[in-house]
């Protein structure tokens, strides 16, 4: 097939549940406080999915919004990549359910699991398909409903997460100067145990004892994850800038995974740059895992903070331990209609 141009973002969208859970709300069910959560994470509130909703249902408005903003139809989508670690089912893939509901009749569909780095991994895959000319339009969805697998007796983990979905349509740019011009993906598998759900996969059969031991809930070694995150964010930014002969002054906006405000502040301090260069919305949504980056990207566009020609860095890190960064020379899509 004939090679096409670098991939650009053609459209974005997001969706979060209506139900807002404040720090004070959590303080009623677990030993915590608004001050304790704010000072350690920067989170003020998050969204929680109701019992009669699902990740699949939550994702449809975000995906439709991204397709509409891209100015295409569902039939124009060639591939759907759904990044999540909280799928509705082990089988089928949530991406396949989305494909049918949207009417993307020509699209392949699969789920991808890289936890909080999932949207970066999915975007990197999408860009390779577009660069080779294999596909023209790829819909990448990042979404998680982590409150469904959070232990609300553990104040160190349950206060961190919220539910949400973000989406982006990637396609070929108008010229060779714009689009995704590099990517860096990595993992430190020796730290896989630091973010884990011990039961629910095929290694262990589900048992009453496992449920009683709360093994189906997410566990986090906060100290080790924080240590990994504060180092890897700066290392990734430094590497991608160096190998592309750029400085941070050339970058208009950094959109990092929204895990903890102190991680973002640490990166700003390392590069001696204002925190305003990093887009931050963790105070309103908490950590929505694979959804944080596409949600933040959509909001930054709606607020007019990304312009054509800007260099934007998408930075992910999380369970696995996975990490990844994508630099984009921004194209024409700067004003989401919906």
C-alpha cells in the first residue's frame, strides 16, 4: 500500500458520569478528609458510574463526539482500539460492542490493556497503521470505571480514582510538517506487582475465600508508584526532546496522565518551567486511568489552549509499570464543535 502522511488528531470527545463524589463524601465512608486528599493528590472531586450503567454505555457519547468533531461518519472508521483495564467482560472485547453500537461496520476492533498508559499505547498503534497507509481513520478510546474495582475500605487507593471515557480519531494530516512525529513506549515489568488486582484473571479461580480476602479489588503500593512516576515523566520528556533537537521552550502544552498533582509539580520543577505548561484537571475528575489524557486533550482544545502548529506532548505512565510519550505537531483540528 502507498504510505500516507503522519497521523494527526482529527476529532476528540469525552464523557463522565453525572454523579459527583466529593472528598467530603468519601470522608463519610472511609477514614480520610478533604484536606488529607487535597494535600496529597490535588483531587477535589471525581465522578462515579451508577450501578445500572457500564463502561460500554459510558463510552458511546465520547466516541460519537470524536467522530462528529472529525467531520466523518461511523462507516469511515477503519479500526477501533479501546484502552481499558476495567472492561465490561473478559470476552467479548468492549471495542467490539462499541463497534456494533456506533455502526462502524467496516472497522476492526480490539481492547488494549496498558492501564494508565493505555491511550498512549493505543495512539501509537493507530499512528503506525495510518503512516503505512493500512488504515485512514482510527478511533482510539481510553476509558475506565475504576470505582467498580476500588476497595472503599482502603483510603490510600479509593480516593484516587474516578470514572470516565475519552476518545480521539486519528487520520492522515494535510502536510508532512504536522502530526505525530515520534513515540516512546516502555515498561518496567519488575514493578508489575505495585498496581495489581490479584483475582479475576485466569491465574486463580474465583472462590468465596478470595472474595472475602478482597482480592478482586485494586491494590497499590503508593510509595513505589510515586517514586517510579516522578522519575519517568521527566526522563521521557527529556529523551523525546533531545532526540528531536527540541527544548521545552518549543513545547506549547504538555498533557500528562492525571494521577497526582505532586507528580506534575515535580516535572515542572525539574524543567524549571511554570506549572501552567502542563494541563491539569485532576481536581475535577481524579484519576480516570486510560481516560485522563484524551479527556484533558479535549478540554484543552475547548479552552483554546492548543493552536495549529503547536507542539504538544502526551505523557502516560501507570500499571505494569508502563510508560509512554507522543509528541505532536498540531494540525487543523483546534475547535471542537461538540
